[in-house]
C-alpha cells in the first residue's frame, strides 16, 4: 500500500527574490534543527522543484501527514536567508498537487 502524503503550499515574503537552492537549504536546515536527525527522515520531506515559482515566490513541500504541523513550525522558524530577512507563510495544506494549485492560487 502506498504511503499517504500532504502538500504544504507556501509563499516566501522578502525584499528581493530568493533562489531555489538558497530557499531549499534554509528549509532543510530548519527542519533538521527542529525535528532532529532521528525524526527528519520520518517526515519524508521533499521540496518540489518544478512547482517553485521564483517570480511569485511560491512553492510546494511534500511531507507525511503526521508531520504537517512540525514542518509548518520549522518553516516559521526561518527568519533569514543569506543577508535578507524573510517570512514563510503557509497558504494551504492539500492532499494533491492539483487541488493545491487550484484552490490556493485562486485566492490571490
């Protein structure tokens, strides 16, 4: 049986655009610091690269349903990427990419 997953749709607020690799490393560092080396693999986190919109600074993170709140907290703890201050806003949690795209970005 296939494992279930949830998608966190987030928006990154910053003064200037942030690149995918910088955002990805900041998220991973925060998740590892918050969950630790033992729990982070259980969260099954995957930052979906082809859904990162560099212009709008929005993206998707896939995780295990049990760890949704933990991943949200790890995102909230990121305050700086490089030299610029940032804020991660969780827009929506969805079970599929299709419904996440449709409902989260229709609110804009």
